[in-house]
C-alpha cells in the first residue's frame, strides 16, 4: 500500500514567522529560480511596513494582489487580507525552490502571470545594453531601414503587402535646420493569408494601393506636415522631445504607459502593443530601450513565443502577449538587447482567417551613414 501523507496546517505564529523570513533583509539563495524570487521579493517589498515603493507592474493581478493598485494610485490592503494572499504566493515559492513547479506563477482567477523565462530574458537583454548606440557625428545620419509586410483585408481575401521604408535622422534630430528624409515604397510582392490568388486575378481583382510610395524631407521628422517641430509626439509617432521626456525608471515608465494606452479591454496586451509601436520606429535610444525591456518584463501574460524566431534572416527570441484573439510579439537579441522586429499573429479564427496566421511583421535595422540619402554598404 502506498504511504499516506498528511499536511499539517501552520499556526498563526508559525505563519508570521515564515512571512518574516521572506523579507528582503534575510539572506536567501535565489539561484534555483532567480526571476521568480525577484518577483516574489518585489511583492513582499510592497507590503505594509516596507520602505520600498510598490512596482505597479508586479506580476500579480488585483485578485491576488499583495498590494492592490487602484486607478488613482497605489493602495495597501489591510494586514488580514495580505497575510491570506501571501500564503499562496509563499507556497508557490517553496514549490519552485524544490523543483515541484515550473517557475511560472498563476493568479487566483487562473490568469497567467509573467513567465519567469520571459522576464529573465528581458531583464538580461536590458542589462546587455551597457552603452549608448553608435554615435552620429556632425554631418552624419542615423539610417533606419524597415522591411514590413502589412495585411490587406479585401472582402474574403487577406494578403500581406511588402514595403520598404528608409528614414534618415540627422545628428541633432530636434534642430529645425537639419532635415530628415523618408523613402517609403511597396515592392509589389504579396503573400496570401486567406483566399485564392488565381481566382482573385481571374475576377479582375485590383489590390488597393493603401500604402503609396512616398519620398519627402522634413524638419524634426514631420513627414506628414502635422505641426512641424512643435507636434506633441506619441508612442506611434515618437518625436525627439517625446522620447526625451519618457521616464527611464521602469516603474515610472509603466505608469506613463498605462496612462497613455487606451482602456479598450485588451489590458496588458494593449500596453505591449504600444511598446511595440515605439520600438518599431527604430528611434528608441539605448537607455530608454533598456528601461522599456525592464517594464515589459513585469507585464502579466508575457511569455516566450519562439526561442529562435527568424525575421528577415535575423534570428532572435520572440516574446508576446495574447489577448485571446491575437498576439503581439517583439523579437529581440537577448545577448545584445538589439530590437530585431515585431509581428502580429491571430490566436483564434477571424473572418475566415485561421488561427496561427501572421497578419503583419516588420524587421528593423539601424546604421550610421555619412550623407542624407546614403545607404550602408551591404
């Protein structure tokens, strides 16, 4: 007969003693699960009597929060509540330490928290960005090359259209006297996602030209003549001033991201999309990129979606968040912290397009060139 095991319930005094030992001033060896340990210590530091500020992006949602966060700011639940909630977290930490659970936490309502592997990888990538980007000297330009495949939804036909976008950014991007240049053009190449290309052509189908060729110069990168160097900028259209004012502290950056992203029901997935929008621009400097990686490392639902993602011949690691309908990925090189590109993948069938279909992806490279319009040597 198999041995029968029983589990003894801790008394309140034993529980208080165990919780006290979880404080960050007690030596503990986190080597077995460093990312999980770091997240647990972040949560513990948020409890009452702590001198540390609660990180709003801590990977524990409000249903199992150790420090609940309201819309107007941070609030601390009463001691009786956090003691009950921390029991579950402490139990998970113990199981992780002895290898009985994989280092991925789940909240009480079965919503996945950030994957330990994903958080650790992004944190490592942020640490790898140890210096600033290649300097752009006087008379030189930062050259940003974007290779994009964007979806066209034309009734029952869905296909990707290839585009090449090149941007030249002067040494002082905020100087009105130094022009930027944009060169954007569709190549004419397509990849079918849903539908029949032969039937489409036989029916005289004409692909809509929604991505026109554009070649223009402008001060401060205002290629669409909105407000010149005075435009406000955004996560989708980052101006030099907008990039400068974004916080480099991960907690403050999370607050800013949450304040700017719309409340459209996508939750943390929308914060991830906004971050991908910013990274896609190719304009994010090294220090801000590192802070953004640290911020994203705390978003619930983040996971590694492809350990060897090949995007335009460059291999990196894809990380993403799934909102139940589609997944936004970013692809980075964890060894250097370089941003390689991003993509969107359907995770359920939509309008005849099967789950698993990639509906857009972009690859971004950066170089320094010596003249406006010059391209790097291949």
